[in-house]
C-alpha cells in the first residue's frame, strides 16, 4: 500500500474524516456566500387572472438588495410568463456572449396537462424562481439594465413600449456580427462541442421519453393496486380461516401503494424537472 507523509491517504481514495471535512468547508463557503451576497430574488404567490379576452397566471417577485443601483431596499412586483420571456430575449440581445439560463416551456399539450392546475402552476413557479436565481447569481447578467427594470418597474408594459431603441439596435448588431463570424469561420473546438451537445440532447430526450412512459405505467399500476387492497380486505370477512393472511395481503398491497405513490411523486417533482432543465440548457448552448 502507498503510504503518504503525515498520515495522508492515496490519491483517488477518501476517508470518512476527509469527506466530513470537505462537507464542512462547502457549508462554510455557502455561509460566507450568503453573507456577501447583495441581491436576493424570490418568486411566489401565483394568482389567476380572468379577463374578457384571456386567462393567465401572475407571480409575485420580491427583491431585496443593498446595491446602489436600487433606490429602495425591497421591491415587490407581479409578472406573468410572457414578461419572463421578454426578459430572457432582452438578455440574449444585450449579452450575446453569455449563456442565458433557460425558461420552462410555455406550451403544454391541451387536454393532457391543465396549465391552471395547482400542480402545474407550482412546478412552473419553481422553474421561474430558479431562472431568476441563476441570473441573480451571475456576475454580469445580474447587473443588466433590463433585469433591473424587470425587478423594480411597477408598469413593465410601459417600459416595453418605450423600448430603449438604441440599446436594442446595438444588441442586435453585435448579435448579427458575432453570429456571422461563427458561420464564416467556426473553430474546430466549437464544432466538436456542438456535436457533443447534439448527442447529449438526443440521449437526454430518450431518457425523458422513457421516464414519462415509466411514470405513466406506475400511475396505471397504482390505480390497480388501490382497487385490489379493499378486495382482499372484504374477502377476509368471508373466510374465517383465511381472514388473517388475507388481511396481511391487503396490508402489503396498501404498503406497496404508498411506496409506489411516493416514487411516482419523486420522479414527477424532482427527477423530470431537472431532466427537462438539462434539455433546455443544451438547446440554449447551441
């Protein structure tokens, strides 16, 4: 065995003590980061609005900051999905050399997912909250003027109409110049990365389809289990000698139903959203 000076361990191995020390250092880094951060943004309190022409959801965005760019220490505004989409487009125009975090997909299959259901709205809220937090943590994007207006303006539509035409024209010009350059002479390194992203996105798409099929089958199986449990319980009342084992089978089916429901919820709420975010990120990088 390789013995290192001062009681060290060989490279590639770890001990419980070293792992614990690493976790402590990471926790300390997180605490220090929280103390030094000067911008905090949260998305919560979704509300449904029913108008004559449309129905939509708005989300409350609360911003707390000590930056000099903010006149007040705290702001609270409401935004709908299309406002988030506007922000992302503006960031792409004004910051063409930076990777802009992806938004959750806007459209859903009608009749399959109710976009006004509590579950869907909460899933979207979490995704929008993560979107803004990624921008907030970025050393360049978090200082973008459009982002500042998005967080603070009471009437965002007025700002949209007003424009800031000069910045828009400059952003579009830079975007066209950089885009044209890439088309004329794309380095081999970027070409290789592009091929890797295509393969990566293809495999993620396959995993996504398989995961959705598994969840669909689990839900169907869960419905059947919930029907079987009461059957065995009722059967036990009719069979004196078999009552105890039949009740045991019914209890086991109930336990299986609970475990399967938890597994399905975990895949739906934790696994699929992360997988979809990876897919959207790979699309953003192309």
